C-alpha cells in the first residue's frame, strides 16, 4: 500500500495498567459553546468515563477518531465519553462545531495530563513540542481503569470493538 505519509514507531508508553486508579486532574472541559474547569473525579462521581487522548484538533487522526466514535454511537453508552488534547478551548469549540461532535473535550495545552498518564509523544522536528499519543482509558465510577489502549505507532486507531465491549461490561 502506498501511503502519503510515513508510519512512525512511537516506542513504549508508561501508561497506568488495567486495575490501577486513573490519575485525577482538573482542566477546562469544552463543548461547542462553553467551557469550565472540571476534574476527572467529578465526572467519575456520576459514573464511568471513557477518556480519549487524541492529537491536536485538525490533525487527521483526531478528526478520524472522533468521527468514528460519533458514528459508532458512543453517546448511547452509560459512560461519559470525553476527549483530551493540547488544543485550546477555542480550538476545541471550533473542532466540535465543524465536525458535529456532541462530546466534550478537555484542553491541556501544556500536555501535563498526558505526562501523568505516560502517553506523551514528542513531535519529530519540533524541539519542545509534544502532544498525547492516541490512547483510550475506560474508567469506572471508582476511577479504576477497566480497559486501556495506547498507540504504539503513528497513525494508529483504537480497537473500537474491544473498547466497546469493555464499556458495555461496566
């Protein structure tokens, strides 16, 4: 297959494993009109959460992942699905509106949450610039990680069927 881009090996990640407590954090949580600081623990107090780390808004993997999640009906699960990237609240708001995505996205421009989760990807040729590698954590109401997937190459997309099975098992 002739791709218009190179597949890049990302190497190992240091993500928290299944059974461990998901690191808590507080960041702006954005929809297409509004944002406010929210802690992951506030969301899990209301039930399970699916935390989707993605590349910056506008990058094709982010667009593809969120369109797939939308089209597969993840908003019908009894878990709140939220994203997280280095994009600003303004960029998230535009991204959600442009692609008709009805989920909320955490804004983490300094990439600290990706560091806490061990899923940082330093961008090639851009000294000091990093973003999260694509990753998905299915977290129950006690913040216990029930399923985790972390990309090992770029681009790589989540195993949607496996993740859906884990969400349904919550």
